[in-house]
């Protein structure tokens, strides 16, 4: 099989979750007690034998850099290939940073030119999935495709508010139409994962930008559909996008189900930054049921149906239900929390009662003291 490099977009969907991206990118949003969202895209590429990965950044990427570091936890700290952080090369004509995927690609065209791999695998970082890119690249080669787009089947009413495109496909797997609206009950949702030949991508970017075009799908992909060489590849496994704070909450709660965890993690490893924390300490009167609790915590109260990140302290008499407490959150004594999302380093003082709803979780921003 030919060689491929990976490109991950870390900032593209920041506006979807302003609560969680004030001081970080979507890629570095904590997830499932120990991971960051970018861990899934990075692990997918490493597990697919992609040894060179560029992470395209724009702003607020300090926490992202702290997390991925040199890439050693993903076996990407190497002399040949490895992990590359790709910040904005410069500002646009209006003194702003890029706003579209195509403008982001323009910023890394030098990286693409210096690379020698045959293909480029592009992926967003707002998704939870475990996908092998090797058969996708193989299919791309066998069909002599210009672009191969990965899609999943969905019911239309489950993707309300999703900005991704919908694709129509003929019997040969060729995409015949791509649009941003569909009246059909069952739709093929483009995942923003695609494979394209590296030199072809460089030429397409240069041609589009020379004509003032700015949208990757509308101006670069859709015009190529008429060639009959824009192919589709169906992903059969687990796939969900984190498109809002509510979606983040719902998806996190879904991982309390053992079947969901097995579906995502059994196929291949999902790697993350290793932190050597002490084991969690449980008090004599503590109760923990159906929850994910990371290392380094101190649990003196009761925790039900919740996700507890590293370093969290739950005080005596405190009851935590249906909640997400991120790293180093400290709860005092005799507190009641229900349907709460507490970002990192939140302090909740004694006697407080905070309650949201499963359709509208109560959110505490990073560093809040209440």
C-alpha cells in the first residue's frame, strides 16, 4: 500500500461549543474521564500505520500542545515522520485568521509540498470513532479516485443542527450529489474524513484560491463530482460527532454503558497522554455506582451515573448524579449535584445544590468558584 500522511483540523468547530472552547480547541476537550477528543483521530491514524501527522491549529492551542507534546504517547516522536503542530502561517488580507477549511489548508501548503507521502488523510477532531484508514486508502487506489469521502448512514431526524453535507451514491460507490439539506428519512452523512492524492490536493488548493474560492466542499469537492471520480466509503462502526454542549453531555453519558465502550475500544487501542497518578481513594462511607472514575481522585461521598476525571475530590455527604466533573474539580461537603458539567479546576463550596436537566445540563466554566 502507498504511504499516507494525516491532517487533523483542531479548531474548525470551536464555535459549536463556546462553553468548552473559551480557553481550548475542540480537539483538546476532555472526554470520558481520561481522553481528549483529538485522541480518537490521532489513534485512528497511528493504528492505520500513518507515521506522519500534522495538526492544524488556529488559536487557544496551549492545552492541545500540553496534551500531545512530542507525540510519544502515540508513537509519533520519531526522526522520520512524526507529529507536527501547524499554527497559522500568517493573517489574511483583512488581518484575521482563517475561517474556512480551505483557508486552513492554504496555511499548510508548505508542509504538503515538503512531504513525500502519496496520499493525505484529512480528519476533524470533534468525532468519537474507531476507524481503520488502510482499507479506505486501498479502495481509493483501486478506483483511481480523485477524492474518497467517508460517510455514515443516519436517520435524518438524528442529525438536526449538524452542518455536515449529505451525499447521494450510485451502485458503484460514486458520489453523484452532495448537498447541505435533505428531505429523505434516511441520509448518508459525510464525516469530514477524506482521502486525496497529495499532489492533487496541492493543485486543487492552489487553483481554488487563485479564483477566490474559500469553501472546501462547495468550491473544491462538489465541482469534481461531475468527473465521476469522487468516491464514497461507508463506515460501519461507531461514529458520533460532538456538535454542542448537549451533544457532549449525551455522548459522555452514553459511555457509561459497557456495550458502547466495548464497541469503541475493542476494535483498536485509543491512546492518550499517560499520567502517573496515584490510585483513587474511597472513603469508608463512599458509594459509587455505574460511574467512570479516573486515577488520583478522593471520593468521600456518593457518585451515581457520572464521569469523574483525574484529581477530583468529592466531599463527605456530597451526592453527585448524572454529572461530569473534569480534572481537579473540588466539591465540599453536603453538596447535591445533578446533571452538572464542571470544567477543570472548579470549586463548589459546602452545602450547595446545583441541578440541571438531561436536556439542559448545568455548566460551570473552568476555574469557577461557587
